């Protein structure tokens, strides 16, 4: 049964990846997927760095939001964000490789809360993100074959 | 004096625009700038739309975050985000032209709070964003000439 | 029709006040009520002040949360909070009289967003609060007669 | 050294408790204290219950905020909240005994982030709270002797 949940999580992630051109364009890679959990990586490139020499908040948000999106779709039910917050704790610099780890905190009915942390390659915490999710109609894997 | 504040706001925005390749790449345009205020526009393109046929949360965040960034740098003091939150109220669809309006709510010492609303071209509210800002060292316009 | 909406708002507020022992105990008074809007007042008493000589965050939250609760129930549909955030901008001191003003930002289906600002008696902004509301079953005024 | 940190945490908590009439009035008890960590308990009393038969959001906030306050003062440096957010996941009912567990997520310079979860006595998650803290001047234990 646990194995089935893991297979479903992998199938859902596979379906998402096939259509996720935005993450691909940003060099975001999926490192690990489990039910309610995702770990993704993004290198800080020159085009992600702002005038203060540090990664745009929007880029950090997008990385965290991607990990959140993969994690909350691992049950194969189409799930979207209703709201998010992010706190920026340390700047990320050009060349840093960032890792976002999304962990489900709770799921009550169709509503979930996911926490995401972004660490740099020195294992320093760069940002903390919290996302609220809501399941809508449809399955992730069927949407794929239909697309 | 008010005129000076407006000139400074425009000079700062000009300096930011010259270096802002990320916004340019997303088709984000600055419509209006005033001290503590910015209005920006972004069309929802095919590469911004997710598998559910609606704009990525990360794209909405990036638009709001840009308007916030321009608004809070209008005093020509380099200002960065310490944290943000966003609530998604309505989906944005392919072809929508979104407008983000950032308004300063308060500035206490070096700390500011800015509210940003994103509306679609039917004047429907798509998202509400709140950003906390902190002034750091340096001026926006000098950073430009130095760069 | 606008008059009817105002009468409904007043009836709902009246029903809430009759049962609101918590606000009464804190000295919170309702100053103004309109559809989607409430203004409330609270004096900072000795038992609300923390060891740093300033009002407890919890007291400021409770004032803002009350104004939010009255504002979002003005349509006479029982409405509860799904989440809130507050930013503390200036300390409130013993003897200050605080005013919380709650204004509806949007209502999409059963989901609303309300912004509340707390000002002190020098018209300085003390805190900014944002509340998300959701309408559930029942009416506010009928619940009253039933209780 | 670890022992010293634990002693300091206990001394700071002791100093806070001696002055904390607000928590006492609400029946909030400290169950456990460690550096960057606090666990507190509160029974849901009749005067904490709203018209919908469930605990006021303000009461849940106050419990979470207290645990946050004790946890972030365990280094004996006076620390205050700069902002907080809370998501309400399940209602708490009259007679429930709630436990709030506050855990430090990070401390960068004088700025900290703490997560607090509130569980009911069936170990169900009732609310998730996130608090941002900032250290100001003074020590907690000296403030005590001075008071």
C-alpha cells in the first residue's frame, strides 16, 4: 500500500515534469519525490541575479513554489495554491546551488499546508515558504494523457 | 519639493529599468511611478500558463514582486524585501493583461509595508500581495552609474 | 437596497455584540459598522502590557481579529476566519486608545479578504492585519434568537 | 555548555512566568522549555468559545504567540515579535486541552523565525503559526530583578 502511494507520487511527478516548461527553463531539477514531499534544485544563474548582486526574490519564490506544487500533487489529485508566504533570511548569490525541500504539514479535507525550506550548498537556510493548497477536480496523470 | 520627490522616483525607476532583464524577459512594463507607488503590466503568455490552463502562481508573484520592488525604491535608497505573502483569488488565463498596483502602507524607520493588487483587464481582482521592505546601504541611481 | 444592506449590517453587529463577552471583557467598543466594514476601539490597560512596557501582540491581534470578525459578518451569513497575518510596526503603550478599521478587499464566492489597520490616538499606524474569511452555513441574526 | 544553555533557558522562562499575568489569566501553563523551544498548554474554557461553539481565533493566536514568546526569549536576550501569521485548520471545542509547540527554525543575526503548531488532545492539528522575532536591548533575567 505504501509502495502504491510511492508509485502514484512518481507517476504524478512524471506527468507534471512532462509539461513543466517553466521549471525546465529555469534549470530546476526534481531530486526526490514521495507522498506529500518533494526536493528540487536550482542553480543561481546570471539572469536570476538582481542589481544588488543577489538572486531575485521572485526566483526564490518560484523554486519554492515548484517544490510545493510537486509535493501537493503527489496524491494524483489536481491541487492548486490558494496562498503562500515567504521570508527571505539570507541572500543567495550567483553560482549558489539552491535546494528546496517541501514537506506536507497537514491535510484536512481538501485543504493542505506545506512548508518549504530553501538551503544553499553550505546548508545555510536562505528562505522559508509556507503554501496553502486546495484539491480541485481531476487527476494529474489523466490530465497528462488528455493533453 | 513634491516635484523633487517625483523626479527622484522617476530617476530611480529609470535606473532599475536599465538593469532589469528579468522583467523585460517576462514582458513586464512600467505604467506609472510615484513616490511609494508603482503600476506595472504583464500579459499572460503561453509559457506562463500551467497544466490547469491558468497562469503559474510564480508568474503572478513575480509581477507583484516587481511592482513592490519599484515602489519601495522610489526614494532612491536601495531597498530589499524581507518577506512577502500572496493570496490567489481568481485564476488568470492565457491572453489576460494583468495590472499590478503597489502602494506604500507605511514606512517606520527603514522598514516599509507595501500592498500590491493584481487586476485583470475586466478589473477583477486576481491576487493580493503584501511585501515587507528594508532599506539597506547605497542609492539606486548611483549603483547604476557605478555598474 | 443600500439602506437594507446597512440595516442588515447593523442587525448582524447587534446580534454579535449581544454574545461577545470576550470583547466586552477587553473593553473593546464598536464605533462604526457598514457592509464589509467595521471600526472598533480598545484602550491599552495595565493587564494588556507586557514586560517590555508595551501592549502584548496577542492583544493587538485580538482587537484586529474582532474588527475583522464584525466586518465579515455584516452580510448576516455566518463567516469564520481561515487564516490571518499581522505585522507589528510600532509599539502601543499603556493608556493609548487604539482604533482598528477593517475594510473588505474582495469577496469571491464564499471567500473574502479583509485588511485591518490599527492606529493609536496620534494617528500613527501600530499594526497591519490581513484576514481570510469563509462563509459557512447559517445566519448571524437567527443564531442569536436561537441562543 | 549545553547544560548552561538549558539553565539560561529555564532562568529566562522563570523570569517571564513571574510577570506573565495574561497567560496566567487564560490558564496557559508552560510544559517544557529548551533553548529555542517551548511547549505550552491551554484548556478551552467557556469564556473562550465564540457563537459558533468553537474557540475564538484570538485565543488560539494568544496561545501560539505565548509559546513563540517563551521560545524566542530562551537565550535571555529580550526578543519581540515583528510579525506573525496563523492558519486555522480545525475548530477547537469547549473542553479541549490544546498544546502549542514552538520550535526555532532559524536565527540569522538578531532575526529569528519560529514555527508553532497547536494540537488538540486527540493529537489533531488545530492551527499552524509562524512568528518572526527580533532581539532588542536588555536581558530577560535582569529585567526581572529590575522590575
